[in-house]
C-alpha cells in the first residue's frame, strides 16, 4: 500500500520536479549544440580527407580531432550539471616524442579522439528527435491542461467559440462546451504526467551515448589497472629479495662467518690444548645446527617444499601447527590450483595466522579453503578481540595489494570484541 502511494506521488510530482526541468533544458540545449558539433565535424573531416593528397590534410584532421575532444569536455560537463551523472574523462593523449608532428600523430592514432568525432556526427539526428518529441509533448501537455484558463481568448479576440480541432467544408469542430473543455484538461493532464518519464528515457540514451563515446575506455582503464598491479608485483618482489638478502646477511651468513673463525681457532688449539679444541668444535657443531635451522626457515619463507610436494592441505597444516593458538584446518579442493595461485594462497594464510598469533589474543582459529566456480576461496577466522583492518598495521594492506595483482579480493569482517574473519578470493587459474 505504501509503495503504491509512493508511486502515485512520484508520478504527480514529476512534472514540477527540478530534475524534470533540468532534463528538459538539457534536451532543448542539446539541439543547437549538436548542430554546431555536426556542422564543424563534418566540414572538418571532409576538408581534411580532401586535403590528404597534400600534407595539409594531416594538421586539419588533427585539429578536428582536438576540437571534437573539446566538444567532449563540454558535453561531459553538461551531463554532470544538468543530469547529475559524472562521466570520467578519457586519458590524455601523450605523444612518445616531443614536437608538433608527434602530437598530430598521437591524435590521429587515438581511438578516444575518433569516438568524439563519431559522437559529434551521430548525436545530431538523435538531438533533433529528442528535441522535437520533448518540446511537443511538454507544450501540448501544459497547453491542454491549462485550457480552461485560456480558452476565453478565442471568443474574445478571434471570433471563434474555442480551439478549433478540424474543419470540413462548412463544418468546424471547436472545443467550447464544458464537457469538451474538461476532457481537453484531462488529456492534457495525462500528457503532462507522462512527459517527464519520456524525457527521462530520452536523457538515459544521452547518458549512454556520452558514457560510451566520450568517457574513459574500459580497455584503457584495464590496461592502467594492470600497469599499476605490475608495479605492485615488482615492488613486492624487490621487497622480498631485500628481505631474503637481509636475513642471509644478518642471520646464516654472520653465523657461518663466526663458525669459520671458531673452527680456525679450534684448529690452532688442536695440538696445544685438545680439550679446549674439542669444546670449541662442540660449540661449532651447535652453531651449525642453528644455521641449518635458519636456512630451512628462510627456504620455507621463499617456497616451502611441502607445498610443492603435497599441496595446500599439508602445507597449511604445517603452518597451523606453528601458530600460537590451536587452529582447525579444512581444505576441500577437487584438484590443485595453478602453482602461482597456490603459493599466494599459502603465504596469505601464513600472514593471517601470524596476525592471529601476534595481535588477536584469540583462544582458537580456523582455516577453510574451498573452490567455488573458477575461484579459490580462503577464510581465516579467530575468536579474538577483533578490530582488525588495513589501517591497523597488521599487513592487511599489503595482502590486499598482492591479491589485487592477480584479480583477487580480500574482505575483512572484524567488529570490535567480536572476533575476526578474513576472506580471500583468488582466481583458480593465474
């Protein structure tokens, strides 16, 4: 019942709403502007094409493309102000070399510039149609609706009893009786109430045309996104290499250098003090075990052998066993995903379980991995204090960037005091 009342109210309000008048103004302004665009674009392209037999055609065509891109700026602004829809501008055209010839070449090769020319041409017939339809409906609707207020003009100034609908020889039909005047008012009311929705349909087509021809290219956006993701991958790989180098230099390398020095001293004392030499060799043996463990940990951080040999189930169980809290692991996969995705999934769970150990104050945690369609889904949950987020310094921002690089998604649900559930979604194949 409430919805029906709201629908009737929306229909009754539509003719006097500011949105309707702005959209109507958009259609009225569109015809003169589109006439200008069409005339200049057709003239410029025809002139440039005709002059291509000489060098003059190239700068003429480049100038037309630049001019049409200027039209696009105006049209996007018009859509934003009058229709309330923001359209992203296409990427600026950049020449690979400096100089006017390179700039003209970049313009002539730009797909977005030629789409602006196409818009300038094909929008003209649409602007004529939408201008005529909206103006006729709007004028007739209000004229018929208000006919009871102005029909007296005909008998007072034209010697006619009312508005003449048609005339056949000596017979003419006028809208002059009270019933005819009331019926004309009802017809006008119907047209007036319907016209705003017709105008909205017409402006919807304009939004689609402006967005599709004058907006940013989806392919260009995708290329830009991939370039950004490639930068993230490169930065992440460089950071990992620096971490490995630091760990080797500060850990195993330093320990092995000290071990070599200790063995050298033990060798010197072997004949003078065999007991001291034996003690030093025993200490060196312990240092060798520690160095080997550090190297194993480092190798596990690069790519664990258990992941390569036995897959995610065994690898994640190994990670869970090293967590500070009890972790339940459930892996339900029909097969192994791509090796790169498997590695990202492993390190994602490792990072999240480290967060559980360091920050969550949880008593237990769980890891669930399953396949849905062509996506690999991972959820790590705990019963800790919650309140986790990318801005909390728990590494979630870095994880989000890593997953973005392969079209993955990271969703964090961590209300304060209510535990944390982090869900990662990855493509099944890289």
